[in-house]
């Protein structure tokens, strides 16, 4: 997700090289103790501040007199293990046990808590570990050095004779010990050391180990609080119905029957929706069902999926904005012994997070409080301020654990709506969307219609490769400064995979869906959609050349040794050179995204009714330096299942301007009995950490369709997989 916002070494490079400059400022806490502010350039696209004076801290570490270590963290936890990995980085260098690190949600403030890779306070794009890998370790190491210096001053000994372990400073020759809590006031008076050495990798005791998740206990015993769990004194509950036609507006409402429902308190009319506020959710739902609503359906009332696909097809016939160009693509295509072309398509997708959209708001004359789980704290604050007319400092946003994000909570439409509703009353209101509302008024992953072409020499090797991406631009809406010269850099991310081609063209054609249908981030977006297109087409090239799919890929990876290595590992672990039993097929995919290399092999079977069963997935991962290997495996497993759900079932379609899917009966998720055996193999790497939240999702769909081709000889270029195309004759 929006990985292209991160600065690159050059226009076509695939390795992330953000600035790593870090500044630390120490001081005393108001209640006593040591406070360290970690400062980095707030930047987007590589723009740096001119000097240290303009840098603002983006994460605070506090050590109290009781020895308690608190990390005030801007990155949010939505199941990806961020809170554990961030704590591990601090604990490793500070020489404390992981259990001693306490985490607090940071308040909204881009200057204080901006993500150093994305320039503002946001959790997304698999950037948490990548962004804070060095700053948080530096904070821990600096605090440790200052605490050791403080102890040396107390004992009047050389600092070199002291060391720290498990929250204490120890004088080696005498065995004297002082806990951190007794040293923090003295340490806060010391100058911050200009240069503190970080631990050598061989000395890590926590980083690289499978630590127990710090948020597990609360999620098991029910004490963990998500946005939907918010309880505020005097709070009422509301639920909403937005116009079922995209872009439609509210006409009229007869609320006489709704007002008669016991517990219903107020009917609130908005521009494109109506809400019922009640004492509890049951009454709110009954009241909503009792409303007689007339909608002004608008211009999109006759729009269907076929219309959108036709528009994309027509747009793809036009020349696009060039993203990558190497060599002479026209000449190479003309001189080729063989030419191949294909059109690949991916549908609109919803997020369907387990926690539906919700937000609790209390609007007062002198302020506004918002309780929500969001990936963009400052945007949530800004929209509340805009709706209420209050200054930003009068809007307090209380963040919570997220019951799934997947990019949906990078948008704040739900917060905007909740504040609009809460403005109409003088008590707190929790607004909860039903599952139907959540799916039918989502911010959807775009529909993509991509055209790929290649020319092969006499030996079947590609001498030219082109990929035209046609679809909506998320960046143009969500981050306009990043949408430059008509190019959505995320839409073309991974547009030619990790491969090397002498003659290459990747271009982009922007084609927006009807007004009212908003597109947005979805676990991987650019990398996820392009992995399906590119890896499916590379498999087609291998088949045309009558070569083994893995051997064919290896030839194209001479400039990407890490990609070649994970491909070799997955081939070995999957037993690629061994024949499968009759009735099974095997396919491979290879993806570089978010700084990580992923190779997957899927084994499938297909029933007589065309239903695909994914029986085994083998995954090899090189994500650079591992922080918590168990979390990496969990993220790969979860990403694979998320991607499989989309590949097998995921599709949002429109008919007469309405989203046809409404709940898990029509927007199906994988069931537990469908889950394949998943094996994850991790590369022990010394490279900088890569992201892990999204690459697993990107890799699975192409591996599955390639396995289907291996078994049936039928090439699928459109998702979700259509069983009718695979039925036995």
C-alpha cells in the first residue's frame, strides 16, 4: 500500500532507501524521570528539513522513577503485531525485559508523531518496522548510555566499568547495582551523547526471537478495547442507512413509525443518509427498519459493472503516462520471433473487517471528543474540527485497537458522518454501521484492466515486456501531492516484478468509476494487483517457451539475487522437482514489495463442479532483519488467507448503481475447513527490515491460477476464480 510514497534510489529501483538521520532530545518528566524524544525528518518523497531546529520528535520514551518504561506510539495495532515489535526494538537496546515496556496510544499530532517514511501520522504501507527500526533502537541505546553514566557518577567510577542488564546498571568489579528508576532524575540532567553505538547483530538477545505478543492476553480475556467497545457516561447508540445508489442523496423520510419504537430518541437526516439514535443498538435498528425513505438516486442509478469494464477497456486503448521505460520497446517487439499479449482483470473489493465501521462522538460548545480505531489520527481530528467548526486543539481523538484495518481505516468518512450525527444532540453517540452498510458503502479496491505484451527470442527468452495499467487513482484523491503528471505511482508498483528486461515499458491510464464510488487502499493495492497480472503473464511466457516456470524465472533474476534465493528455497521446500499425485496441480509466484521478497508455491485440486481447493501453500520470505519471526509467520499465514478469500470469492459488483453484495452470504470469506496447509520458511538476513503486512496477500492469487493451469491447461486472467470455466465436460 502506497509504497511508492517512500523515496527510491532511482526511478526504476526496487530498494527502499529512506533517510536515516535521527536526533534525540532528553529532558525531565513533569512528575520526575527521564524523557527521550526521538526526532527524525518529517518527509514524503525524500524531502528533508533544512536543520535540526525544524525537526520534531515522532515518538516519546519515558522512564519513570518506578522504573516503568512507556513508549508513546503513533503506530496503531490492528492485528499485525506492531506494538510487540516496536516494544522489542526499545527493550533490546535499553536492556530491559519485553514485559517491562508499556505502550500508550499517541494523541493526534503530525509534528510530534509523524511516520518518518510517510511524513504524517499514519499506520499503513507496511512501514512501521521499516520506519522505526533505527530510531527506536537509538532511543533505547541512548537511554541506556545515559543511565550508565548516571550510575557511574553516583559511584564515582569510570563508565566503562559499568553495564546494564534487566533494568539495572551493574558495576562489574564490585557487583553494586542500581535500578533504572533510581537513576532517571540524575540521567535527565546529563547531555545527550552525540554518538551511541547500536548493538551488533550477534549480540541481540530479543530481536530475532519469537517473542510472545504483548496484546494477546487482553484479546483473550476480553480486556482489550476496540473502538466498538467504547462506553461513555450518557452515551446513546445510532445506526445509519445511506442511499443504496452510489452518489445518491436523501429525498424524504416518513419517520412516524420509527418514533413509535421503544427506545428511539431522534431521527437525524444527512445529505445522503439517515440515522436513528436510540438507547441501544436493537432499538436503533428497529427504528431504522421502520423508516419510509425516498431516495434521489441521481445519475448513477443505471450504472452496472459492465459499463465500468467497458469504460476501462476503452481507456486502456489509449497511450498511458509512462512510469518506466528502458531500451527500444517498439523495435524489440517488431523484431521478435514470438509475440504474446493478454488482458488481466481484477474486481472491486471490499475490506469486510471483523469490526465494522464505528465511531463514538461527543460534541459540546467548547470541544469535541472522538473515540475510534483509525489508521490516520490527525485526519480524524481534522474532519471532526471541520464539521464542528472547532479549532484542532479543541478536538480530542482517543484511539483504540483496530479490529482489522486492511486500508479501510485510512479513510475517515465514518468519522465525518458520526460527528455530523452527534452535532444534532447534546450527549455522546456511538455510531455503528451494520455489516450490510459496511460492505455496501465501503471505500473499494479499484477495478483494474491491464494489458500485457511481450516478445520472445528464438529460445523463448523475453526481449521486450510492456504492461499498461488502467484503473482509478487512489493517490489523486488520498494524497494529491503524490499524484504527479498524471501518474499514480502506487498503481504501477511492481509493474514488472523483480525481473530484468532490456526493453521495458510500464504506463498508466487513469479511468475513474462513476461519481459516488470511492476507491481506496486495500492490503497491498498496487503490489497486490500487479503481482497477479505480472506473475500470471510470466507463467504464460514460460508455457509458450515450453520451459519450467521456476527455471524460466531464474534466468530473469541475475540482477536480483535475493529474489532468486527465495525462489530456490520455495522450490526446494515445495518439492518442485518431485511429481504430484494425479489430480493435483502446482504453481509458483515471486513478488518484491514493501522491501521484502516473497515466493510461494500453491498446490490445488479442482472438482468436477469446477470448485478449486487449495491444499498446500509453501512460502519463502526474505524480509531482511527479522524482529519477531513468529509474527512474520503469522502475517504470512494471515495474508495468504486474506488473498485466497479474494482470489476464490472476492468481488464487488454494481447493478442499477447499487452494490449487489451485502453480507458474508454474498461477499464470502474462506471458512476454516477450506484453509490449506501453510508452510512458511524465513531467510536469516542481515539486510534492512522490509514490510510483512501486505506481501503475503500479493503472492497467493497468481500462484493459485498458475497451479490451475498446470492441472487443467486453462489460463485464468480474471479474478475471482470462476468455477464455471473449470467444470469437467
